[in-house]
C-alpha cells in the first residue's frame, strides 16, 4: 500500500512538468520498458493495477511489477533496440488485440505502422511501443 501512495505522489509531482515531454516510460522489474504518449494521459490505481489511459487507448500494468517510471522525449524504438534483437521478426498488435501481422524486424514494423500505440512480440519478449 505504501508503494501505491508513493507512486501516486511521484506521479502528481511529475505531472507538473509533463507538458515538456512526449512519453511517460515505465520500467518493470525485468528491465522491460513500456512508453505511453502523454497526450490526454491519465493514471488510475484500480486494485493492484495501474490503469494508464491516453489518446491511443487504455493499458493496465501490475503495480507490484513496476520498478520505475520517468518522462522522456527519446524515441522509444531506440530503447527497444536494446531489448529486442533488431533483426528478429516481430508480431504486432493494437492495444485491443487486432493483429497487424508479422514484420521482418522491429525497425521494419515501426516504419510501416501509423501513429499509435502497439504491442509487439518476438516470441519471448512482449513490449508496448508508441509510434509518432
């Protein structure tokens, strides 16, 4: 419970400066990063999950699995290259589960996708990305 209140306190303090950043990036205990565009961003604690809603949709993250969060202007694909093998095929989905097919690499997928938030997977790692 202390973690939830601490997370909310940090969020409130950080939103005062959110307008200068493009993304809010969450890192889980395994080091996987998930970025969300800050346009129309809202955070709600629902039970043991953090409900994140922005212009692209809603995602729920388990609070116990979160290690950190920070605002960033960095293109999330740069961070993802360190997590996913850039030459590996990836499967792409919308946040609602609609499949956008399999792409030859993360870079290829990012170049072909329109603006939005997507879930990508290489079979062993699943990641959310934001394409601007």
